[in-house]
C-alpha cells in the first residue's frame, strides 16, 4: 500500500500542511498553524513527521503532533534548516550570522562559525561565507578548511557534490559541466541519477539534466526543496504564492495549489 506524503509550507501567515493520502496524487489541505506569524525556516524529521521545528523572526517553535500544536522553544531564530536524508536526527542550520549543528533533532545546538551558506547530505556538511569555508565528511566531528571562493552544494544523501569556484567553473563528481547561463544561482543538486541540478536565472527556474533548460511552464522560484524520502521528487514555492511539484527530477512540473502568502520554506516527509 502506498504511504501518505506530507508537505509543510512556511509562509508569512504561518504553516500550511498538505497531505497526499495513499500517494494517489491528490494533495489535500490538512492544517494551518501559527497563523499571523511569518515563518522563515522549517524542519520536519524525515522519518517521523510528527516532529517539526519552525523559526520566525524572533521566536522558534516545536511540534510533536505533526504541526497541529506548537510550543515556543529556546533556540536562535534560524533562517534555514537542512534535514539529513540518511541521519534523521541531524540538522544543519544558520541564522543571520552563524552556522549551527544539532545531532539530536534540535534538542541541543553546537555553534560552528560565521556562515552565509550551508549545505548538508549524509555525513558530509559544509558551511562558509566570503572569507572562509569548512567541510566535514564525518558528521561534524572534524573539519577541513577550503579555499576562499569554493561554494559546495550537496545532494541530501551526501552522495553527489556540485562545486562552484570564483572562476565560475562548475564541477560535479563526474567532472566539469557546461557553464550555466549568465546570472545563474544554484539552489539544489538532486540525489540519485541521472544528474539533475536546479537553480535560478534572472528569477526563472532553470534545470540541468543533459543541457540547461528553463522550466515549462515558466516558474519564478522562491524556494526549491528536494524531498528527503524520494530522490526524484522536488517541490518549488514560487514568488506568486503558487506551489509546484515534480516527480521526475524537475523535468516536468505540476501546479498543486495557488494563493499562498509569500512562501519562505518547505519541508516534506512520508509516513512510515
């Protein structure tokens, strides 16, 4: 029997929950919590979607019932959470100045160093800013300094890596790829095969599979979220408040729902 899928959409008016019972492709609205709060970051435990963490501008909350009820918690107000597909309890996060790491689903946090970018997958973690960056291949136990100007994007299982250098060269584990269009901003490299990279060019969604292509239909993405439970599935929250879904690594897109307030983050999970 197909398992139910859940997607949590963080907006300027709280968190909306959509469910796909039985995996039949019919996404139903299942909840709207923290109304009137602008939520900037959201994390859902990939194997236990009853456990969630959300951050607003000044307050953070935790839910233990799938997002129906939320309790304020003491932690920095985060701008971004990254869930681990292979180690569900691990979270890499950042606020406006630093990177943080939790090994216990957000119960405790380790402050790392100044960071404006973070990426994580499996045991591989990366964070950095314009002056320095660090990479760990053992879940944060040890760190290696990287040359200034190297930006790393990791698939959420840690198996694939996309590296950008100051020279605007782009390289994956399989070698250098053709230069992206001008003004390209990478957002995600998907786990699995074939190679799929998603990003933004002049506010439009672009993807690389065998060539660089703009999405059809045209989408102006605000959030790109590969799911942790299936390597081929990815969500996009658009600037116009619409929510899009792809089941084939970003080749084709389906409009799921429109009319959301400004979408700031997306989290997803599948009921075991």
